[in-house]
C-alpha cells in the first residue's frame, strides 16, 4: 500500500468518526480512482453509505468486498444490517447466517439475527439468538437490551425490565437500554417512570431520536398533546428522515382530531419508508375515523401485505367489515383485538381448547371481555349456545350476574351457570372455552341472525326492594327522562356532549330530567342548572356505578332515556327501552353506517352528527323528536 493511499484511508476514517461523510467519501473516492478494488476503501465506503441511510448503495459496496474476500465476516454482517433497514428480512437472515457460519463466535451477528427474527415476530427464535450472544459475551449490553424488547413483545414485562436493568448495570451510560426500559414501563402504564427513563436516555445521548419520539408517545397517552408534538418535532429536527417520528406525530394529531394533518404526516412517513406497515395502518385508522372506509381498507391491506400478522391492521379491517355488513369476513379477523394494545389480555389461552362451534358433550366456558357495556353487548349471544353444549359457564362482571340469570331464565334456558369474573382465580373446570366477543363468528353472520337474539329483552330482578327508587320517581312531575352525556373512556372524549347544551332543549317541556351519569358530576350539574334554570334530579342514595340492578329498575321506569354511546346506552337497550342515542361522526361499529336504527339494538333511535364535533344539528333533531314524544 502506497503512503498516499494509507494517508487517504486514515483521513477517511477520521472524517467518518467526526461524521463528516462528504470529506470521508472524497478521500475514499481518490483511493478508488487509484485502486478500484481497494478492499478497505470499499468496506469503509459501504459503512458511510449505511450511516447516511443509503442502504442499497451500501449493499453494492459490501457485495464488492464479499467478491474480493468471501470469508470476511464483517461484510456479511454489515450487508445483513443494511438489508434489515430495507426491510428485506429473510435476505438479512441469510447474511447473518453466513457470518455466523464463518465465525460461530460472532456474537454481534447472533444479536443482529435476533433483531431481525423479532421483527418477523419469531420471538422465541430471537431469544435463542440473544441467549447465544450473551453466552459468548456475558457483558454484551446490546443483546441484554434487545432481548428485553422481545420479552416486551411477548408481554413478559417484568422479565423485560430485568434485562434492561442488567444492561444498565453493565453499562450505566448505555442510552438505548434506558430508552427501551421506558417503552416497557409505558406498556405497563407506568408513564411517569417511562418519562424519567427517556429523559435519562436523552441526557446521555441528546441526539437520540428514538428516545425523543418514544417520549412523545408516552406524553400522548398522558393527554399532554402539545408536549408530545414538541418531542416529535425535536426528533424530526435531529433527523428529518426519521419516519417513526412523522408517524407518531400523526397519532397525536389524530388524537387531537386534526385528521387531515395526521394524514399528511403518515404520508410523509410512508414517503420516507414505503415499507413502514405501522404508518400504513395508522393512516387506515384515521381514514376509518373519517368514514372513508374503502381508503381505510386499502391502507390496512397494504400494512398486512408488508407485515402479514400486523394486529392493528387486521383488527381495523375487521371492524370496518362488520360495520359495513360483511359479517363473515369481519369476524374472521376479530380475534386480532387481543393482539393490540386497545384490548386487554385474553383471560384464557386462545391457542388451547378453543370452542370450534360443534356440539360439546361437556362444559363450555364463555368469558366476558373488555368493559361492562361489552359484557352486555356480547353476552346476549350466549343465549344462542343453549343447544351447543351440555353445560355452559358464563363468566361476567359481578354487577351483571343477576341481570343475566334473570334473562336466561326468562327465555327458558336452564343449562347456563353465571359466575363472577375473577382475574386472580380463573375458573378451570371446563373442556372448551371462547371469549364472548368471538361468538359473532357463529351467531352474527347476517341481519337475520343478529335480530334473532337482539329482539329478546332483559328483565328486572323483582326479588329486590326498589321502594326508594319508586318514591323518588313518584315525587317527579311530567315525563321522566334519563340523561347520560359522557364516557369515562379518556381516549374518546369526543363522544361527550356538554351538559348545558343537552338540557337546553328541554326548556318549557313537561318533564323531569334524571341523572344517570357515571362518575363525579355534582359540580357539572350545578353549573348547568344555574345557567339554564333547569333542574336535574339525582337519587343520591343509589350507587349508579356498582348497583346495576337498581339502575336497571330506574331505567325501566322512565319514559325515555337520552344518552351518548356508553354503558348506559347498552344497559337501556338490552331492556328494549326507548332510547335516543346521540353519536359522533366516528361512532363505533355497533351503530352501523347511517340511519336512525341499529340491527344490534331494535329499541335505539339514533341521532348522528353530520359534521365532526358539531352537536347543534343533532340536538335540533332530538328536540323535534321530543316535541312529538311529549304530545
């Protein structure tokens, strides 16, 4: 090697370390003019192009080094990393395997392969590779930290935290482990701790775009939306081509109901990273909220094409299919709900002893899921199982046990036992099981099937003493109208109607308004009463949230109930009570696409927003219907 080439190579390395890529490439270019097949120049050039995110060009240079020296393991390793960045995952594994074949002790390649396997959702294989890397190098912090991320994907959160802690113990200044631990703390809803860990990562590595962006997601979940946007902007400022920050910012803009801006940010993420399944799916969710169903489906399909088991895309697609009446196709993928973060962990293993729809000469366990409104909505389908098993155990929220016992007894079903849902002591004496939300697969594949079970009404438990409620109602004048105007779901506050606006339509009406709202409402009611001079009556001796039997009796003795989409709506409608349901533009799938009726709830009279967050037209229509109702 000549002195000139030696100096140029040294200069290129110095420039590379200083991130002066332009000068580094200039020096290497001079070397390659003199020696077009200079191995070191080609190797370093590939590394620089990779650092610049020019992965395909980097691969071209790594291929040249492989041609010159087929036994140089670093070339296969670096090529594997570039292929991973291009989402060419199977090709990346081939390269890592070749590197490991040449050097079985190449722990970095084992870890790299683990990262690829994790992205392919081959979690257990990923862990095997991380373990091999750790066995070869017990202080290899990257393997400890990345294994933590895989354990997080398996929802083994405490084990994941232990692995991050091990990485931090080995290298306290390893920013990636602090940030990764923040991700798992976020998934455990330990948001403040997550923020502290992101802050530590940023303190250690101020230009760490992943930490800035991930902190934004945690701030989003804390509803600190403007702060979240600031953090995404910082990530984008540091790395304008960082697609994840653009997509994450889209999520927060979506949550702020700034949908068009959200779409623009997803588009930017996709432009930067066309194979970014999450951005395609996130855009699908926003399009879904805008009722642009065909476009949403196209985006979900694209996400699935890029990642065949991407849960959010499959789940979003299933919701649209069910909502638009393609029930069979929708239910087919509805079980993906358990693989998203929107729905809680399944109570039982969905891969073992799942009921297949055939008659069971034994005990079939049906377990309720999600919130109490979902227990009511899906629980009605349990009646369809009367001839499908010798014995049925239905696990439900303890507040609903009496309701379901009386319901099944009233329609002549005597092989269903209702027991309390107990997360700490799951029921184990059964042959097969199924989540209640999956019963639609078998019993809700057409409007006829849905109407067959939705027409049956719940009945009141007459064994209880309702004297105090009867006295309360007897002291009220005129028509008795129950009101529920908000949801406790913090992510869907757009469903809520300001109480003052709602009660304004009752001026000069011969009626009494009754509070049916969950949660703390005293101050809100006082302010609405003062501004409108309209009284809202509350039965203070009744626990609306916990005593569903008493709430059901109260609802059944009203003339009308007016509510948004919440648990109160579900409760009123399973009793076939005349119910006005007031919906936002992006209402849930149970309420269908349009019109004033729902096949799921025959007693519902639906009033829909014509424009997002605009309740004026809705309340005008409700007022007209009230005038007719009170005649």
